[in-house]
C-alpha cells in the first residue's frame, strides 16, 4: 500500500505565471517519457521480476516517480493558476480550457492525452529493464529540452533536480540489468 | 536551531563538501552519459563518495561519482525563511538521503556501511518529524495527535500550494 506524505520531495515555489512553459511541462506529466508513464511502467513490471532485488528496486523507483508526478503537477498548477481567459487564449491553452477549465489533465505538449501505450511489459526481466533504462535516458533528454525552453530560475531549479534523478535511476537499473545478465535470468 | 547533521561524524563526508566551489566553465567534460560511474564497483563505496544531506537534496544526487551537472547550470542552495520551513527542509533532506540509500541498498543489500547510515538518518528523521508535527501539524496520518479535538490533517497549505 501507499501512504501520503504532505510535502513535496523537492520544494516548488514558482512566482511568475508562464502559460507557454506550463504547456511544454505537461509532457512530463502525461507524455510518452513523463513521470506518470514512468511510475506505472515500473509498478506494473515489478510483479514478474525474478528476485528480491528487482521487486524492491521497481517498487521503490516507481514510488519515487509518483512523487515526481506530484512535483510536475505542482509546477503546472503554479504556472497556470493566475491566468486570465485572454492569457490562456494567447498561449494556445483555450482548447485545454474548453475541456478542463484550469484543471490539470495528463497530456503531452501537443495536447495528446496520456495512454498506457507509452510503456510496455514483456514479462522478460532483461527486456523490461532495458526499456526502463531507455525511459530514464529519454526523460533526462526531455528535461534538458525543457530547461532550454525557460529562463525562470524557479522552474529551472526543479527541472535540474528531476533530471538528476533520471541519472540515478538509470544507474540503479543498469546495475540490476548487469547482474541479471550475469545470472542468466530470462 | 541545532543542525542535526553535525551529529554525523565528519569523516562520513568527503573533501568534496569542504572545498565545493564548482567551476561552471569546466563542467562540459562531465556531460557524456557514457561516463557513468562503474556501477559494478559501488559495493566498495567509501564515505568520500557521498555528499552531505544538504548538498544531496540541493542537487538531487547523494553520490559524488554519478553527479552530472547540465551545461553551466548551477543548482540552487535551498533556503528556509522561518522556523517551520527550516524544519521542513531538514525533513526533506532526510527523506531524500533515505530514498537515495534505499535505492542503492536495493541493488547492493550487503553494504553494512550504507545500512548503518540509513539507520542513523532514519532515527534522526523520526525525531525531527516528531518535533515538526507537534509544532506545525501532521505530515502523515500517523503523525496526527489523537488527543487533539480538532482534525488538522486538512489544514492548508497543501504541498502544491507552495510557500507564500
């Protein structure tokens, strides 16, 4: 089971409204390489990991990804909350407003809704962990794209933190992969 | 207030922390993801490989050998504006270091030094969380004070509302 802790993993205090950035950032909520896909990829793959190391690692990284879903959601919320209708229109978020008001909704940066097609589960630990390593690298690359798109230090600080987590998760998955390869798990 | 991190022996931390003045112009050589640390050697980890909890949370990485800055960006040094924020920041630092050690131990479960470090941070964290919750309300439902007459779990701000 999971328990809610009433704090973010890393603080988010964005002071400046920026609707364009909200529109880009949402991809790390509901896009192909986003945190929601990451959380569910690992939490769904963990059941068929061949030993305790894999079961533990996928559970624990999946859990941290849930905290990252919350961080990204928080950023989008704070960037959008003071927007007027005219500002939403100007930023191209009028279509979002038509569907969701100022509510959050997991889509990619083009407005395509989240889908489980963004991750796979083969039941083969080497194949699944290889996908997980790739997912961390792709998320790192997207965070770098997002950092390049803003000059707001309040946003950049959080993106740098999240980017660094992708690097750590990649390393942990790689260690597991190397061990499973050596052990001949199939 | 007391900095509880001072209870960790100095030699747990590396010279990295004492001399940490990153030269942002020299970071480009560290960008290649293929320069990842040798993950097979991490069981030999010693204390010099770890950042302080403060640096670890600020930069999102406890492990010096895998910290990989992006271009010339410098991470922010998180600061607290009042006692409540200071205590919460202490808790975040502990939570973060515990997460880092947790993930490390998942794939390196026999590293007794890291297990000891986990236990030390966990007992520190319990004490700070307890003090925080007594003063500022529960962080989890386990932290509710049942002798209170008012239900304070639903008090604002919620985490996404930030500090004003």
